[in-house]
């Protein structure tokens, strides 16, 4: 059994794999993660553009609610499409490169056709589980408020709702950290990858929690700062110099955010490989076909079949 690792070790392992194939991962990042990051950072600008369009539109037949809802749907669909495609292609590449298996760009793109719908279905299942947990908890809390605790302030009620839900959400995310990798690499979907992730991550929940907080913290700080920069920009009243500088800042931020996403997906995949190599139950289940990847201190991964 390989020695236990910390988050920094997994980041180093993922960095080794990415640096060994920089062109491959940069192309995937530019195709999927960069547009995703760009649209996330441009969300205030897009909102300002629609507001400017509707407030300056003299057509009496066009109402914002008639167009904003379909536009918001298309925007969300775009984010979901590029997010899932990025997760699938990068997970597929990191896994095969870690096994010293040749992977080209066409075969990586082709993996989207077999994993997109299962990953989408698994995402929907996980969100439905959290939705029903939230709904039942809020319903129970409201019943308690109306019957036993009628004098609680709205602030107290909000605190009692938000804090436990954050704990539950974090607990579920930790247990389901490996679900996306399992969907891509083990061709399963729905509840099965969620259960397998909870089983595989045992003993490594501290690393999973650290990964969530580490990348979540940097993503939040970085996105918040860039949203603050771009919130007032709509490109109609600024000089060309200011517009160019604004776009340089936005494009640079989008690229940095894409690299952060790439690192997180790669680290999650490496964590999956490590957990699978150390899980006796999974090893016995796969028997002779099981492949373990023991991690060494020199930053290399040796393959044992």
C-alpha cells in the first residue's frame, strides 16, 4: 500500500503529468476551459449589454422578460456544455497519460460522446439529492418555527438554515469528489458513481476537503475581483484605450482561471488513481484486471499490472 499523501503531493503529481504534455492540455484548456472562464468573468458585462439594449429599445412589442429568460437558459446551457466537456477530456487525458498510454486529441474529443450524457445525468441526480435535502430541512424548520419557536428573528432562522446546509453540502461534495472521474473512466452513471466515490474516498477525505477549500478559495477571490473590475463595463462609452486595457485584463484573467480549473480536474483524477490503488475492496473486486499506480517520493508514477 502506498504511503498517504497530502494535497501538495497530488498537486505536484498533476503538475508533472501536465508539464509532460503541455501542448495537449493547453489545447484542451483553450477549447473548453478558456471560453467557460471568459463567459463567467463576462457575466456582468453581458448583463450590462442586455440592460443597455432593452433600456434603449423603442420597440413596444419587445419586453425584457420575453428575451432574458431564453438568453439566460442558453447562457446556462453554454456553461454546462463547456464545463462537462472540459472535465471529460482532461480527466480522460490525465488518466491515460498517468498509465503511459498514448492519447491524441481526436480520441480525447471522442470520449465526450460516451461520457457527456452519463456525467450530465449524474450531475442532475446529485443536485436533486441536495435539493430534496434542502427542501425537507427548510420545511421541517418552518414547521418548528410555526409551532414551537414562533418568536425567532428572521436572522436566526436564516442562520439555522444556511449553516447546516453549508455543512451538508460540503459533506456531500467531499464524498462525491471522485464521481466525475468514475463516470468518465468506469462508464457508470446516476447513483453508482456517487456510491463508488464515497467508498473510494474513505481515508482521504481530509485531502478532498483541502482540495475543495484550496481551489474554492482561489476561484472565489479571483472571480470576485474580476467581477468587480468588469461589472461596470459595457464598451459603449469608453475610449478605445480603456476598452483594450479592459479586454486585456479580462482575457488574462480568463486564462488564469482556466489554468486553475485544469489543475483542479487533474488533481481530482490523480486522487482517484491513488484512492483506487490503495482500496483493497476495489482491488479484490477487479481481481487480475486491476491496475495499481503506487506513488513514489520522486514524483513518478510506476505502473503495476
